[in-house]
C-alpha cells in the first residue's frame, strides 16, 4: 500500500486513507476503505489503472456509489470516479464524455445544446461509465440507445469498442470486467423548449413513483417482464421492516434507510424478501444492486470477463 500511496502523492491524485464510504453512499451505509482514490481526469484515471495493473494490485472501480452496498471494511484500493468531470466535447450532434461525469450533468448539457435522446434518464443517479456498464434506463429510454462507441481499459491495454460489438439488454451489458474511460454518443437535434418539457414530464413521473430518502434505487431485477416490486407488493411486504431499513410504501422495490439502519438490516430484509416471494410465487428475485466486500465476492482484478 505504501507504493501506491507514494505513486498517488507523486502524481497529485486525490486519495483518502481509512475513508468512511457511508459519507458518499446514497443509502449512507458502509464501512471503512483502506484507501479510496478519486481521479479527477481521464488522464489521471488511465495513469492510475496502468500503475495498478503493472504492480498487480487488486482493486475495484465504483461510479457514483448509488447502487453499491459495501458489506464490510475493504482492504484493497477502491477507485471512485464521480469526481472525474473533465471532459464533455460536443461536435455538432456527436458528444464525447468522460466516464466519471454524472448522468444528470450530462443530460443538462445535452438539453442546453438542443440534443435529444436522453430525456427519460435525466434523474438516474449514476456516472456515465456506470450507467453504460449496467445499461441504465427509465421510461423506455436506455443509455445504450444513443451510444456510438466506448474507450476502455482491459488487461493492461486501452482500446475502443463500437456499440455493434456490445451486447445490451434490460439493465444489462456484457461489459462487466472492462473499465470504461470515456464514451461517444450520437444524438438528434430538437427544440430546447421541447426537450425541457419532456425532461420535466419524466422528472414529475419519477418524483411521483419513487420514494425520496436514502436508498440504492431498485433492489431487484425485473422478473418475467414484471418489476420485482409487483411480486414484493403482492406478497404483502410493503412497509416491511428490519431494524432501520424499510420497504417503501411508494415503490416496493426500494429499501429505504430511516437513518438508523445498518448493512446487516439491509441484508436480512433482502433475504426475507427473496424467501417470501419465492415461497408465494415460486420466483427467486435477483439483486440489481452490487454487493462489495461480500465473502463470496470474486477478488480478482476484474469481477467478470468480457463475454457474450
């Protein structure tokens, strides 16, 4: 770890030792990270990844800590890219953006430049890179819709991948294991007023269908074309609680921290929900959130390989 610390200091890359990840988690849960690293630019990010690869460090890359549950204290480097906001380059209707730019900021820039195609995803609390990895979407829009290509780091190399080479599905891509550095998109021009109206409409729908408060967003993936909330609600679990973690009365696929919850409360409620839904409907709910630090986590440089 001392070698890494020296490298970061020498290259003026922001980091913090014994970082309490609950400070930035969207559900305010999580333990201590031995070291959290916050690259500020694509150049810093590339340099850091190459160093970690050459020195054979195990590490984890996280976007906005909005769908990640840290199970326990983490003793390997965690790179958090939500401060990497250095690049949004617009050339007519082609836009290149760094992976760490927040989707909300990206959508605001598109709106101001009369570029249409992402009105429905404006409220997604993710970085562009994280959104692409998970093919985030809402209201019939997906981040992959307007994607043209991505620049990635994998196995010590940096290269481009065209959209046609990537397999996307509902909240799915086969990119797990690759680290996105930047992405290029192709949009349509539209009147700014019309874009603003659409954005406002979807923001209203999101506000009225999803709970406020501390959460990780949707806890479980869709099943048989239905929201997991459909099964959770019909199993009578709305308002169900373990400690300070509550199943939202507004949307049953959201677990909300009432500010007194713990990681253990969340995991127990998740397991109870899975068991009861399975018993009632014969459906096993699969978590959409990512659990980091779980004893069953694959401690490799990359969690998954690039595959179909």
